[in-house]
C-alpha cells in the first residue's frame, strides 16, 4: 500500500456574464450525446476505427463532450433556500484523449474526464479547472504530459470563451 502526494494547479477565471449565459456558452461548445446510447454504441463497436467514429460523432466543435452535470446549487437550495448562489459541476472530456494519457500513465484514468466548476460568487461567475498537467507531472511521462498540456489548452480556451 502506498500513498503519494500530488500537487494540483487550479486554473480559474471570473466572468461578469450571468451564470446561465456562461453555462449555456460552455455547453454549446461541447457535444452532448445521450450517454446511455453513447455507451451502448461504444460497447457495440467491433474495432478501434468503429469506436473512433462513435466518439467523433459525439464531440462538439471543441473536440470535447459532456459526460455528466451536477447541479450543486440546486442541492444546496433544498437546505438553504432560494437565495443560494448557482453552482454547477460539469464532467467534460474526450475518450480518445483519455486513452492517449492512460497508455503512458495508468493513473491518468483517475483524472479524466475532467471536472469544470462554474459557480456564482460575490465578484461574479467563477469558472475553475484543475490542470491535468499538474496531476500527471509527478509520473514523469513526457508523452502523457504532452497530451495533458493539449487537453489543458482545450479546456482553458473553452473556459475563456465561455466567460467572455
């Protein structure tokens, strides 16, 4: 049994746009497949090219897709009332990018797809993302880090675009 400490870097920016506009902008840039059908299709793929076609068909213009969303604010409002700020966790990624990282660092499967947090605060709507490169840095794989940096660039560009 081992325990390792991993230092994580968080990318964060603040938008003056309304929460719903930020969420809508982000979601419009990523694919939003029916996940039940997507997983059925990936399991039914009989070859890697077939699997690639299924994944490519599910991606949005950013090369990413939405796997899940969690409306944290709605859960909090059940306890605290309607004045609780909005907060949404989106799980976003691309199985083909994940595959490339996992080929070089098995533990990368623990971090992908990635989480994007969008939440209202007093100074605006915050968009936050923990950089994949920081998760994988300690593993020492140049190949996995190159893929992680590319993913980080995709996600941070998506956040900048959604915030502006």
